[in-house]
């Protein structure tokens, strides 16, 4: 149940970010759900490898290179998913920042209610 809530929250964040940015094209909410799943899989499998390979850049930039990795993952998702398109690296960078902030905010709203 927790994974479904996480996917829905991520989908809402993706949908919101695509609505805010004109240079991000999303076919609809079902595509946002699929994009959230694809991003989750890419973040689980590809991102750790990229982080390890770019440790020197990450250290030199005080962690800011992780934003570049996030933007690269958005570009990979753009290539994999036909209903999603990002017009450039800068847009992917801004999109990833908005999605991260929106996801954090929505997860804080949803809260983890433990009895």
C-alpha cells in the first residue's frame, strides 16, 4: 500500500511540474503515473551507478553535480517514454528540481501516520 501511495504522490508531482513548465510535454495523468514508475526504476538502478562513477565531480561541486545526474535521468526517461518529452537539458534540470520539491511537499502533506 505504501508503494502505491508513493507512486501516486510522485505522479502528482510530475503532473504539477509538467503543468508549470511549458517545455515539458505530458500526454495525461496515466502517462504521469507511468513516468513516476520509470523514474523510480531509473533512480533505483541507474542513479547509484552514476553517483559512484561521478564521485570526484560530486565532491568538487559540493554535491551540486547530483542535480546534473537527476536531469540526465529525466532525459533518459524522455527517450524511454513516448508520452513524455522535455525540450532540453536546462528544462530537465528545472523539471527535476520542481519534481523533487513537489514530492517532498506532497509527502509531508500525506504524512506517515503511525498509530
